[in-house]
């Protein structure tokens, strides 16, 4: 017995903003799982900003996606069949073979998740890679101390929303930037940030107003103008966790770097880039801390859900346009 | 009995490159040292790039110089008179009241130096603040590991020459940039760097050629185009010690920042600014290590000496133009 699997391939490498024609729906027939394999019916798939870089033909920390091959990314599904019985049929699992309705993969690549602790798709967001990214970035990379003043860009997104709330849970004053009045309200009223602003009105001026005494930590999801604004606002011995630069991912011309980078010397700043795959050893601490804050209601989350595999490219394009509040997910 | 002291005052805040008319020679009469005071006949004074920032009227980590007041900076002299006898007449001392022929200062601000271990002016260079800056920057801020590949800009200068030689003494491959063929030859042939190039021919291309496999550490004395070139050449997990940015000190327009700063994320780079006054606790280790390498001939140094207080402004202007090889000093 075989299953018909619909999946999204990369049709062309996007130039600038991805277009629907850069993606292609394909169908393949999958055989029954062979030795050591598991067949998973995917129910949720993640679209994440880092995927944009993988669509370019440049060497980076993860291999490029290949033309006419399926895209990849985090996904949650249920086990349909497992050759050696190591995973029960119906078990929810997390794996990296998203952008398709079924995944036929080595059983060792399917990680069981506890669906009693949280809805399974939370393992693609607050309890998954974005949440861990926020936790490691704010805790380890920025070396946050309780009570400091923190600025988070992309504060309504999957990573920024968690980073800011972790800081709030640790008694910090937290300022967020986001890309619409609706997002600003979400960040301030629902997530409990001390202040939030719409960056379209100029990040430097608004950050200076929200944090007149400066900030100790900046968690950067946006890059560009935001990074320059943050450097200008940093207090002495401030730390910048460089997590992402979504403002640049679709850029076709390289914008100028932060003109005030030299201020890192008199202010004794540290700027530190990181990628989450270096830090998977922090998973147990992350689950303990963020899981606990989630149970206590100190961390909240929201999801923006797009229905159907056919709409996955639009979900991804919309993510880069900032159309999501919280984690952008595709329900399959 | 009083002494007549000639000294250099700040006449005007420089705009762009300092001009001779920004400085003024003045004469004051100094009384005999009062209680707790010492009178020093200065023999050597230091001109350092950081002094340019102090000539601006901007808040920074050291107070601005004041118009019509004497400039300040490191100096070496001999005790002429000491009210309480805590310092012997003739004792060489280091203090921060340069730019003048005599200093009348609290005895506690005059630090005796060991003139048997090295010529006294070495305590303004290789064994002084520039040497300590190099040591802390390469050892602590850049967290150098033995055997790594290191790039040092301003490699013929007082700080860069020591930073690179420390890295050489620790078994590293060291590449230096400097501003003239003569300096390049000095860096390569006399200091023993593995490679050196004239940055006027383009730092990015030449760095890529000298270090085809990239660099682990960049010690930045120059900023601007050099910083961008280094970010482009950094290996994964590379560290950048941001010590100075002499290319910007006379700038009247803010040049663009490093366009490739976003590469700090996939490369997991750390950029860290520092100022040496935070690190005076490292002095004993510095004296032990760099003093030892100096005795063993593993660290060499050169001085560019300008004669006479009247020429101190020209020495400073020339320093910012890169007219020195090694430490720029004024002999009084």
C-alpha cells in the first residue's frame, strides 16, 4: 500500500520578495516504511524567517534548498506506520520534514511530543525552536540580569514575544517594537510589555522616548535601522543578542550598516550572533523554565493559522511581510 | 622658589583634522610643592589617538578637555621636589599630567617606574597603557587561543604592534595592516608577522588573500572599512576586539557602518568594545607576560620621537595621519 503525498517544492530561487511562482505543488507516491522508517501524517507545519536564507544559493550554516526538491522545516504529525514498532501509531511527533502532507523518515528523526502538556503545534512555537531561541538568546547570549531594561524588536513574533515575556518574568522593564498598531496593542496589553511602539514611525526616536535612561539588553530580530537605534540607546556594558534580521532577508541591495557601531567602544558593548542549533543542550532547562512560566500564565502566546498545504507559500510570503501575530503556522 | 612651566592648552575644539591653531603654548609659574604634593620635571610625554575624542565637547568615558586649559595625557618625568619625602628626588615616575614641562601633582598620582628594567619612556608604550591595551584586548576581550589566525589593523602602531606580537608569541598566524610600504616592511620583517599589507590597496581583497581560510580573531584599531573587511573574513565563532577606530576620529560626516554586520549571525561572531581603564587589575599579569616576552626578544618595539614641547601638537596631528612607526612620543 502506498500513500499519495502532496508537497511543496522550490520552483525558483526568489529574487527579493518570494513570489507564488517560486513554489510548486507536487505529488509523490510514498511506499510503506522500510526498516527503521516511520510514516507520519503531518498536521501542522512551521514557516520561519530563516527559511528565506535557505532559498538562496549561498553557503551558510544550513544547506540551501534545492530547485525541484521539497522544502523542509519543522512539522508536527501523527505516526501512521512504524516498521519496527518503536513509535506507536497515533503518537504525535516533531520532525524537520515539513512542507508536505506525509513524511517518510528514519524513526530516529521523529521526536515524540507530550500532547497532554500543550497542544501539539505549540512544539513548533513557544515550546519549540522559536521558544528555545528566545530563551537561549536572552539568557545565555545577552546574559540578562534580573531587573534590567530590555528592548526586543519583532516583539509580536514567535521569538520576540517569548524573549520579552521571559525578561518580564525575570523582573525586567521590557520595551517592544512591532509593525502595526494591532501588534503594538497585543505586545503591550496581552503580553504585558511595559511599552511598545510601531517601528514605522521611526525606531530611534520612539526607543529613546520609551527608555530615556537607555537599555541594557537588545534582542535583535530585525537588524538594519533597529540595530542602529538600539546601539544608540544602549547603556554602558550593554549586550546585543543578534538573532535575526528580517528587515534584510528580502533585500536585493545591501543597506548601510549601523553608522554608530563605533559607540561599542566607549559604551563597552557586546554584540553576539547565534544560531539555535548550537544550543540544543539547553532544551531541558528551557522546558523547565518556559514550561513553568507557561503553566503559571506568565508566558502567553498566539498563533496565526493558515489552512492547507496549498496556502503554505502564501503563509511564508506573509510571514516575511509581517502579516502574522505570534507564531505563523500552516494547518495541514 | 617657583619654576616657569611651559604647557600646551586647547585653544579651540578641532573640526575634522586638528590644526596647529587649535593648540596654544602657555607659561605658568608653579610654586614649591605643598603638603602631599610632588613636583616632576617631565622628560617624555605621550600622544595617543584617544585624545582626539577628548577634544570634542561630547560626553564620553573620559571628560572632555576644556578650552584654555592644559591638555592631559601620560608622561614620564623625574621627581624635582616632594614635600613629604615619599618620593626621592630623581626618581622616574609615570603620571597623567603630560603636555607640559613640569607637573605639580598629588604624590599619590605619581607612580614610580623601574628604569633598570626598561628605558623610562617604555612605560608610555610597550610596558604602559598601549601595551596593556594590546594584552587585555587580545587575551581577555578576543579570548585568543594558541594557534589561531589573527588579523590586527594599525599593526605598526603602539597597540597593534604589541597585540600582533603577543599572538605570535602564542603560536598564532598573524596578519597585519598598516598605512605605508615602510610600515608593512616593519610589521613583517622586524615584528615577524606572517603577512602584512598596505590598506590603501583595499583591506578586504588583501585580507582574503593573506588569510584564504579566514581569521578567528580581529583586533580593531581602525574601524570603518577595516571592520567590514574583517567581518567578511571571520571564521565561525570568531571574535572581534573593538579597541579603536582611528579612521573615524577626524571624520566630520559619519561614514556608513559595516554593511555585512548581519553575518555575525550565521558566523556566530562576537564583537566586543572595551576601554583599558576597566582593566587595570590585569597589570600584574601584563607585566609578567609582556615583560617576559620583551626580555626574551619575542616582543620588539620602535618609537617615533618628536623633540620639544612646542612640537607636541604636530606630533599629535601626525599621529592621526599615521606618520609614526611604533609609539609616538614627545621628548621634552
